[in-house]
């Protein structure tokens, strides 16, 4: 046997086997990490595909602050009707904004900067950006079966179907 740097051939082969075993072991962990990254990436991709239709909703009020504005208009309309009933105001009488604002717990402001017009008794509240409450409710009726009833919305029940 030949001696290479104080190691016999057998010892040299054993050292090579140990180092190649370590290389194989590190390959295993590298492959495992890559598989985990690929699995997470596929999960994120599937999540995006599932949520994409909701993000591209055709309803303009689902995208921004329109729902908050409509909710504000409903509160204003309710407060206006309550004031009219309690004060004995007649249909068509002009409503003073300051009186209605004082009756609400907090002043209602359109999130997109629109200005509310309170209108007259029996009339509709309007936002300069989102339109009137009645317009919204009629659009909602066209889109998903919601029908305006007074100042609330009620699901339309078609003959035997809910």
C-alpha cells in the first residue's frame, strides 16, 4: 500500500465516503427547501385565482367608500323622517341641515368628499358623488333582487323561492 500524506488508501477512501455522505445530506435539505417554496407558491397562486372574481366585482359600491356613503344617507333619511314626525312637518317642507345634524349623534360626511343635500320632507337625500338613496336602491334591485321598502331594504321573495 502506498501512503499519501500520512493516510493509507483505505483511510483516504473512508474520508471520501464521509465527505460525499455530507454532500448528499445537504442536497436532501436543499431539495426539501425548494419543495416547500414551490408548495407555498402554488398555494398563493390558488388563493389569488379564487379571490380574483371578488376583486373584479362589477358593483361600483363594492370597490370604494360607496357603501359608507349610502349608510350615511340612510341615517340622514331616517333622522329627517323622525324629525318630521315629531315636529309635525308637512310634505314638501324644506329641511334645515343644522336641525337634522343636531339630532344625529355625529355629523355624517361622505368618505369620498361628496356633499349631502337633505332635500324636503318626503324627498330623498342625495350625495353629490354617489347620487340619491332611491337611485342606489333601484340599482340594487336591478342587480341582486333587493327591493326598496321605505328606508330599509328587503329581499324579494319570488313565488316559492327564497
